[in-house]
């Protein structure tokens, strides 16, 4: 729960705790003559699945930067009049789920900061692993920073302060000088009064793409956001690349050698199914995962049903490969999400029924295969299985289109601590008994990697293997690795 600037409280009617919380979505556009605030609004709307806590847009008319941001969904934050108050030829936008920094208005993005070369507005997707070192650097080296704790409230504030502190003959030179000081996962879209910028960490953990409008350019977390604003996909921003766009055109710099380690969980759950990553459609990957699941964990059953929406493509693949009919056995209420109205205790106790309800006439008397993308704590699967049995299911066989999640993420996904991850302390059959399923099967890591069509050496699989490609300092990892403080660095 968090408090808006106007004093109203925000709540989640139903928290999808069985899934990892998304990270953030970023969007940037340089398009003179276009309504850039509206383009950014619709770009963020397409990226809403990546962050539901807050949303913000910054625009520039060439002389001044205007910012509007608030807590809530994109559709709740902006009105027509709000967007009309954001003039300009370039813009950056952000929808947020907090990983470093609490869920408050102060941490909503884009951040805004004065520099020697103009005003900086910055939006960030990812998570830095050296915020402590950077905060110490700023305290020691930046006049006026000492004791100003606000700058350390989020890693995005740290980055903004760091870029602003660099000496250089231009804003670009200052930014390129600051980027090598950052460690962790970051995909950035930022701007000054006249230029739009984008940058990606050397491992390319979080996605970032480039698109072309008829009279402009677009950066976005996912290609689906390009589609919604009518931009043509050009390419992904390369790991270790810095790009600038202004009236002189588009120019690119290599600030670090690329050592790709793209997040494999983007394919499992985080990205929209209509997004493409590394040339591979995410929906196709998820269907392939379902097919692989059917081969690795076959079962005799009457019906395959998904946990909507994220389990749907894999359920289609499972049904196709197994020959078991596919059916919609669960109905999802798509309109249950963030609200400013506090639910009563009675409503809270309904739990999963707020969002999912079984079709009794579809599942009653049947042996069903339930396909979902992941199990984190297991509480929701437990409630779901109980609900399906009450609706008359004879047998319930759970199939998961990712391996067991055993390790927390330090690169921008808010997984639980190891103590809360059910797979970190239990074997598969123990988990099966815990959630009340008749059988339980996870896709293998080899199967997941094969479905992505990317070499495992170019993927981050840390949440499944504990092999973290970017070193995580003990002061960060100790809090999440509560079961066993062991570092597994590649």
C-alpha cells in the first residue's frame, strides 16, 4: 500500500504473488511535429505489464522540459488535459515496479536533474548492483551531495546524479563517461532539452529496441510498443551501446564490449507474447515450451487448461503435442488490478476468485492438465487447485513452462527471498504435495533454452541455477539468499 501526493491510498485488490513482479517499461520518442506526449502515453500503455506502480512522461519543446508523473496505472495517471500540458518534439516515459527504492511518488520516473549541459530526464529498467559504491563516490566527489540522502533513494536517482556530476564538453561526453561506472542491469532512455538518448548495459540483461517513425525515432523496452505507435522495428540496441538522436540524425557509440546475458525469464513471463526478442517471437517460444513439457512430462488426461493469460501459449503447445483437447477452464477478470478503493476483509479473503473463476461445466468430472508459467511461493497454486477440486475436477496435473525458481534476481525482477521461494527448499514431489496436485512437472532448463533458440552462454539463468553473470556484492545478496549465503559467479 502506498500514499498518493493527494493523500489517497493505493491498494492491490489481488496480488499475483505466484508470479515474479515485473520490473519496468521505458519509452522514448524524437518526432518533431508529432504529439510526442500521446505517442509516449500509448507506448507506455503497451508496456503496462512491466510496471503497475507508477507512470510518468517528460517532454521538451527545445528550451524547457516538462514532467508529469503519479502513482497508478498509465490510464489512471494521465488525462487528455495532462497530456496537452506536455508540449514538445521529444519525450521519455516510464511505468514502474520498484526493485531498488520504495513504491512512493518520490521514486516515480522519469527523474529530473539539472546538469552543466542542460536538464536531464531519465527513465530506467533494470537494477544496479553497485549503488552503495556509487553513493559513496557521490558523497566524496560531488560538491553539495554529502548528506543529501534523497539522491540515494533509488538507483535511478544515483544514475542521474552520476551523469550530472561528470565533466565533459557535452552532455553526451558526460553520459558516456558515467556509463562504465555502472554495474548491474540497465536499459536507459533519457533526454536533455534537444536530444534523446538510449543506453544498454554490456550484458544486455533487459531488452531495449529501436524503431523508426515516418518523421522520427522511437526507443522502447519491447517491440510491441513500437507496433502500437506505428513505428517500424529497426533493431535491438546492442549490449554496451549508447545512441543519441537529434536534428542531426541518429548516432551510435560503443561504450563497452558486448558480453550478452539476456534475461531468460523475459521469454517465460515478463515480455508480451507479441514481442520479439533476438528475432524470436515470444509467443512462439512459449508454445514450444508447452510442446517440450508434453514430451518431458506426459500424462493421461481429458483436458488441458491454461492459467490465463501467461500460461495460455504453453497450454496450446502442450495440447498440440499431447493430443489432449485444449479448453478454457478458467475465466480471468482482466479489470481487477490496481485500485484506489480499499477492498473489505471479506473481499480480501476471496483471494484468487477475484481474478480467476472456474467453468464448472468444462472441468467437472474431468482429469485436467493445468499449465502455468512458474511457481514462486506456491500459495496461489494451492488456492487454485483447491478451487478446481471444488468445481469437480477428478485429477489435477500441474505443468510449469519454466524450471523451478530457486534463486532470487538482482537484475530488475522482484523475486522473493530464497526463504520464500518454495523450490529452494523442497524437491518437486514435496512441492506437489504442498500445492495439492496429483502430479507436477517443470520443463527442463535444456528445454527452456532450446525453445528460445539462443545459446545458453548468452542467457542469464541465475534464477534457476544460481549462476549470476554480474557479481552481486554481499551487502545486497545477503538479504535475499537467506537459506544459504553462497555466491555462484560465472
